[in-house]
């Protein structure tokens, strides 16, 4: 019996059944995709780091190194399981030519290594430890992704010819957020090119347990060991690897939650419309003695079938799209060890959607108890809601014509009825605008403020070389006479020790210089202006449990100095643990110097970079716009994909919900429509009235949705970004997109769909719908 009833009902209302099924399918697809992507990303990162045996603690160091002392420390520390020092040979990017392309304009620190013997292995694209032969070169995977080179190409490294034998995965430096990239060569080839570069060391430790990581960091700093470079730990390696795809998944997860909420509203629309259509039949069933539970089963059976078909279709779609979305994860990290579990979790996700729909439908069907059998048989329509129209006075209205006024009046008279459609449009606007704003933010040049650097045109990095201060002075002298430079400054990073409250000592990297020339934004406080002040990056402040106004003790030249925290800023570079100060220090323990410059004419950027690159071969010179593009390129592309998908999904949602809502309204208002026709309103008049209702509700929905997107949406996006060290996050909004194009798309979708949805008005006959 149920099968016959469901089949007949489906045949009677094909469009509504199809759109509801599609809506459930979209919700189920997104929930399943979110689960599959999250588990695969987490599992792929774990697989990569397990296969590569990523170090738990890694200290990069430039300069002299005492391996005997390091070995002694490792042997005496009970937390250490394995220890090694790897050489990382930095070559000037102009000395690296891959195929027919030079890396001269590349902003990464490209270096060369041999395969590790103990851990921190470089892997091929099958996850195997690479054994490289003489003459072969294995290239970081980023240069395959951006089509810089391909297998079989010839490469020239420091004048020596190599053949690109393949691409490598590097569990430390895969991400573009990592400023360094490792190439792999054989020991013999490494010895030949060694004289062409500057040596940097990777001091690496594997611990017996990650729980001892904090204790080990303190012990390393207290021992006064080599620390002339960034310090990165295992959790930070995981975070950096997850950044690009993690943001994309976070956007999809947000959209999936909102779409599930809208799916329930959509089901409510269709269910109420169906109840309006079947009002007289429901009254007859109650009159002949059928129990409410029996009547509910008929409707539950239909929606159980819709939910089942939609969930299965959604799961099938998620399996179709997952490979496209997993492509980047598989390329950079390989297959997930949790792939089978991810599929199971996707099934659990759609089961939860299915059960939630059944429970929700059951709740909505409780209104059967309020239906009077006598009224339903007599009127064939809900009398409780049809009396909502109030007396309308038009004699004082001069702005709107009769049809527009009646449409808006109906919305105001039946607010509860339109509240659901309003909520859907608010959420749809939110779904469109938040990913767009996030994409505009991270793709804008202003995003550099979250990297702990100011807004300038070019930067010259001087590192991995001797006499850094002398070479920096050379550049500054030339820059001072260069009329194309409007202003410049030098920022020098040095390592100091800071004394913790428990008496232990830790290393802190402080950037010294004038921070007022190219200021950055501070989430709290301000930049340091006097010698006894210091500003901390957000991650450093959290780790030290410091806030603005607190003091920290820094050891300089053997003396303790108390510095007051003047501000806290965002920084997602160099492990996110940096500090800024203006005090003077004459020691030569310089890690690196950065010279920042603003040009009087920005069109001269390329010409100026070329001029300085030719003159100062020891410096790496970057266009700051290109620096941001290369560092965040993959992240920007991931969020861009998500933002376009969000627009498509939101527009589909808007069209489906508007269509279903208008059909429900026409079904509810049959009696009112017949009355209007009887007193002289034409079909086009009535269509205009419904269009004005939809337009009025959509304008309010878009305004509210935009306000929420730019407030609550900013908080949500900021919560994701802040986990990577950017705490003072705020949207960079494209007004044309956010306030013109997106609202226009939604309004046009609503109006066109309203015309289609109210096409049944012409079929309503006066004689059949006006009852005494």
C-alpha cells in the first residue's frame, strides 16, 4: 500500500519531489565530503610524517657548529631517541636552472641535500625513500605543480648539469608556507657543487615521546646550543602541512552545516505545501476514524523514501567529487592510512542526515492534531492562516502601485510564514559572501600584515653569508643615493636568551630596527618605541603566557634586561615565534637582515629588482607582491575553488527554496487568489504581487546576511586563520562582489524563480475555490 501511495504521490508532484530529493542530496554530499576530506587530510599527513620519520624538534643553524657538543647533549638527554645533523646547501636562485626556466625570481630559499641515513627522509611520489644516483636530481613537488619542470628535463645547478629524475615529498618543507625547499642529489654530486653555496645545518631530534617536547625545548635552550635560525617542532610541521587544504575543508564544513539547516527548512516548505494540497483528504481520513499515527506513516513513508534516495545520491556524488578535492592532498602527502575509515565515516554522515530528516518530519507532522475534520472537509484549506490578511488602506500610499503594496503588505501581515524563507536567504547570502571575503582577504597584498611584515614594495634578504652587517651597510649606502627609493629601513634578526619565570632559559629571536617606517597591525597594543619595550608574535605571547604590559627578562651581553610587552602582532612566518624591539645591540650574532624599501613609482619594481640583483649578488631580492603570491599561492587557489563552489551551492539553494516556497504559497492562497480574480485582478497582477513579496523578503535577507557575513563570518574565518598565528584577522572586502554582484545574482534568481513558481496561478478557477 505504501509503495502505491508513494508512487502516485511522486507522479502527482514530480517537480517538488525532485527538488526536495536534490536538496537532501546536496546536504548529504557536503556532510559526507567534509567527513571524507577531514579524515583523509589527517591520515595523509600522519602517513607522510610516519614514512619520512619527521623530526620532533628541528633547529636550523647558520654559522659554525660544534657537532661533538651536540652529540654529547643528545646522549645525555634521556628524552632523545635519535639525533642527527644534516647539511643544507643554500645556492643563489640564479644558479638554479630547471629545464629552460631559471629560479632567479623565486622567493624560496632553495637548497641541496643528500638522503638522510637515520630519519627525516625525502620520499618519492609513491612514498618510498629515494635512492638517488650520480647525475640525477630530485626536485621539490611544488615545481611540478606549477609546471616549472618535468621528469627528463635537464637542470643546471652551479654550472653542473643534472637530469630531473623525479619529484620529492618533504614532510618539513612541502608547504609553500615553509620558506625553504630541499633538492636531493647524490653524495658525489653534492661534493662537487658544495663550493657554490652557503652551508646551513638542520639539527634534528626524534624523542621517545612527544609529551616531552616542551621539556626538551627548554633543555636545548638552557644548554646554549646552536640556535642561529628558526626552530620548528613536530606539531608545527603538521599545522603547516595542513594549512592550504585545511582552510578549504573548513569552508566546505561551514557550508555543509548551513546547507543541512536549510535542508530542514526546505523539507518544511514541501511538507506544509503537501499538507495544504491534501487538507480536505486529511480531514476525510480523520472523519472516517484513521488514527493520527496512521496518517503520519503515509507522509513519513514518502519522506523516508526521499531522504533515502537523496542520501544515497549525495553519497554517490561525494565519491565522485572526492577524488578531485583529494588531488592536492594525494600529490603533496600521498594516500591516507585512514582512507577506508574515511569512507565509513562518510556513510555515518549520510545516515545521521537521514535519521535527522525522519525525526524532523515526524515533528512537523504533529500539526495533524490541530486539524479539524469538519473545517478541513468544508473549506479544504487551513482557516487559521487564511484569515491573516488584514484590512489594507491605499489612499495614503503614493510610492507603490497597488500590486507592489499588496505584496509587501502580505509579508508584513504574515511574518511567521515568511520568516523561514527569510532565514534561508540570510544563510544563502552568508554562504556566498564569507568564502568570497576570505578569498579576497588572503589574495590581497594587504595579507602581508599577517606575516609580521609591513607594506612595502621590495625586500632584500641577506643571510647564509659572512659579514652580514658590512654587506647590509653597502646596500644602505647605495639605496641612500637612489632617487627611485622613497623610503627604506633595515631590520636585523638576532637570537637572545630570555629567562622564564621558573628560572629556565629559552631562545628568543628578536627583529631589531625602526618598526615605525613600515608599520604592521597589532591585535593588541602597539609597536615598541623605546629601548625597554618589546612586541611579541601571537604564538610567542601564548607560549610565554604574556600580555600587553607584562615584562620579560632578556639576557644581552651577559646582563639581564627587563623589557615591557608593548604589543602583540600576527606572524605566520619563521614558525610564528618572533619578537620586535628597538634597542641597540652591537654583537655580530646576526641570523639575517632584511632591507625593506618603498619606491616613488611602483611601476619601476621589476627594473629596480633587476638593478639591485645585478649589483648585490649576496642578497635575495623579492617583489613583495610576488612574495605573497608564491608563499600563499596554493592556499589562495584552494579557497578560490571553495568560494566559487559556495556561490553555485547558494544559488541552487535560493532557486530551489524560492520555487518550493512559491508553490506552497499558491497552494495556501487558492481561496484568496480566486477572490482577487473575482474582483478584477489579472494573472499578471497576482504574479507581480508574489514577485514583490519575494523581492521584499530577499532584500531584507541579503542585507541581514551581508551584515552577519561581515561580523560573525569574520569571527569564524578569524578563528581558523588565528590557529596559524594570525590573531588580528579582518576581512578585505571587494565592494563590487560583496555588495553588488552577489546580491544581484540572488535577487535575479529569486525573481525568475518566483515567476516560474507562480505559473500555476492561471490554472486556479474561481468557481472551484470560492466556497460559501
